[in-house]
């Protein structure tokens, strides 16, 4: 699991919190991934770390003590193939590769019943805006023929979502080595998809399987969309009824949240210990220990320990921010 990215599109939040630990619903994005792995019976993995790596290690060790993690720093951000290459010393069997930028609805257990001649699985999602993605061209049986980055023509609408199972791990690392056996020019990276192309070109069958859902967590607007999706599942949590407080489902209100004279929801997450008074919130994520008073927020990200008073509209407030927009008498 590569978790070394700086998450620049989610600043200021990722200045103090690594992107995989930003919360949607009741837990960080990485937590949903580890829950899926636990259900599959996977209890060990390699984390390729970088930005704020200590927080990732602390989260996994404290929240998933049964998961045996190896933490390998990526000193040079040279691409996805470069990140996965660092895990090679710890790989000696079939593996999953998961880029923790998205959540997905996928049946990972299908890997237990694959035909013996299938070397791996690439999970995909059919999209209409195919020009934004790497798309996969397949044969009639759904096996990968090639990957095309951001095609101008609709040669395929099967987007590569960053979730893979590889049975032939030796051929994978052979492909990564071949991919990295050239000098990069300025601005270039080594792409893992080139290693997959190497595998296919050397006779491997990589089966494509479509996921039921794919939810981006890499930008503020998509993080909020993913939060809304999560809250619409079993992750929603409604507080007890209270006079003066109106709740529009779905929401997730953590323990210890104090609500007074407010209207909350839909699609609102509020972290433990926060206080909301005289305010209206919709399509918003609020971190732990924050205070929001006399504000009307929508489509907003509010970090931990934030104070927002008299704020109206759409905001993006990092941890420990203080904003007082209340009118004052001259």
C-alpha cells in the first residue's frame, strides 16, 4: 500500500494529517481498506511511506494491532512502479496492491477462485469521462490487452482504479525492473501500468473485474462526495433527539458532540468532542474538538480543534484555525 503522497490537493488538511488518515464517516480512509483486508483474511502488508509516516504507523499499530505491517520509506517520489519496487524484499507470494486514494465496493474474495492460468486481476470501473483516466483495452474474455493513458478517443471506458491482485509476483517485479531500467527525463515517472503491460506482453493473463462502486478521496469535493456515500450505508449515526436540534439524515455524529439550536445534515460528519451551537451544516465534515457557533456552512471541510464563529458559506479550514466573522459594532 503506497501511502507516501503529500496530498497537495487536500491542503491545508494534509499539512498535518497524511491523506490516508483523513476521515469520512466514522473512520479514516485507510481504516476502510484495512477492514476489507481483515475480512479477506489478510493480516500483513507493506506500507510504502513518506509524508508524516509516523502517523500512519501509529494508526495501524493502535487501531489494527493484529495487522503485521512493514514500513518502507520512499525517499524519492519517482512514480508508482518505484513505490511498489521498494516492497520486493518482503514479497514471496501472491499479493494485493492497493492505492489508498479511493474507497471501493469490490468482492476481493474472487481471487480465491481464479482459473490457474490467470496471473492477476485489475479492478476497473466503467466511466463516461474516460479522458481523465488510464483505461484498459481487453479481449473478448475480459483480459487486459493494453492500458491507454487519458485517451482522446473512446477506445475503452474501463478506468484503472488502483486496485490489483497479482498471483505471478515474480513476473510483476521482473516487469517493474524492466520499466525502471531507463533514465528518467525531467518530470517523468515510472508507472506500474508499464509493468503490467510487460506482464501481458510476456504471456500473462490479467483479468479485469468491474467494481460495484468507486469513490475518490483525493480532492475536497470528492472527499465530501465519498463521505455522503459512506453515511448512506451502515456508517450513519444519528444522535438522540434533542429540543432545538433538527437532524436531516444521513449524518454521523460521534460520541461527546454537543449540539444546541442547530440544523445538521444531510451528509454531515462531526468528530468527537466538537460543539455546534446556533448553526446550520450540510455536506460538511467537522473534525474532533472543534467549535462552530452562529455559522451556516455547506460543502466544507473543517479540521480538528477549529473555532469558527459567524462564518457563512463554503470553507476549508485546517487544524487549529480560528475564524471569527461575527459583525462587530463600530
